[in-house]
C-alpha cells in the first residue's frame, strides 16, 4: 500500500520532462500497483461479506438476537 502512495506521489510531483513510461506502466499496467491493490481490496471485501452473511445466518437460525 505504501508503494502505491509513493508511485502516485511521484506521478503528481514529477516534472513533465521526468515523467517516463516506466512510472506510467507501474501504475496502470496489467500487473501494476492499482491492479494488485484492487485485487486485494476485492479479496478482503469478499471475506468481510462472507463473515456478515455467516453472522446473519446464525442469528436467523437461532431465533434472532434477543
């Protein structure tokens, strides 16, 4: 995650003459930081939703929270 912030910071604060293709590919490439970060965020959201689903199912089968 820190690497993503570093690369985005480099992108915003770099002079236009120093903006190179490697920096753009590192951010937006198919194996770039945004793709990797998005995959991890999706994974953790999926885990969180599964946990919420499990809790709701447990409450329903036990007769609800009283």
